[in-house]
């Protein structure tokens, strides 16, 4: 039997360090993704613990009179019976879920409430409260079940949580009571209840 000539590949083989670098990069990416997932699970678990601990605070929730939910012309001022309002006529635009450092028009915030968002008002809370509110505003971003955090002058260290026809005033930020309020009313607005 005749011998076959040896065939040589014309492709150069990658250096071993390239393969090592790619494997190391994959390990770092997977470890980072695992860490982020674990952190998010810890955050969710912590929130749920707060919800359970905060149930007694729900007995202090005030229920307002439903002032309707009609849309009025954009820019037209609405005279609300309560400040901040928890229902009533409002503009066709709303405030998206998130953390804000400037006040927003009441007429857009009422529309956010109608969507099922919880609107939280702050003025001068301590840094821990502010960081917690920022975290929650970043976590609950849905159009129909988000958290909107906005400043409201004159509250001092008080925090005011609102949902459609609901409000809870805290003299100082109580994360457990606030978490229970968010859990009880987020996503339950009259326009499109999603929870």
C-alpha cells in the first residue's frame, strides 16, 4: 500500500495565551452575572421581609374621596381638594416611574396614580431613606406598576406615600411601612390594574 503524503494545515494555530485569555474573560463575565443575580435576589428577599414587617402600618392608610379621573387640556391647572392629590382630573401626560430631584406638576402625578404607580413625596429625609427610595424607584419601573419618587417642599423629614385614593404619611421614613404600602397598592390603579 502506497503511503499518503502528509497534509499540513495552512491555518496558523492560535497562541495558547489567546485561548487562556478568552477562558478567563468568560469566567469573569459569568462570575459578574452570578454576583448581580445573587445581589438582586438578596434585594428582593429584603423587600419581602420589609413588606411582612410593615403590615401594621397599613392600618394608618387614609382613603380619600374619589374625585374622578377625567382628562383635561394639557397645561390647564386643576384645583385639587387635597395636596398632594390622590385622584381627580388630570393631564393626558404622566410622570414615568423613577427618582426625581425636581417637583413635577400635580396633574401629571395624578395620571401616574391612575396608571397604578405609587408616588412617594420627600423633602429632607436622611441619606439612608433617600438611598432606599432611589433603589425602589429603580426596581419598580413599570408604566402600570411603578414607583415615582418626587420632592415636595414643606415635608421636612416626613415621607408621604400615595396611590389612587390612598395616602400614608410617615413622620420619619419607615422602610417596612413604606414597603407594605408599595406592595399593597402598586399596580392597582383604576386605568389598567395589573396586580
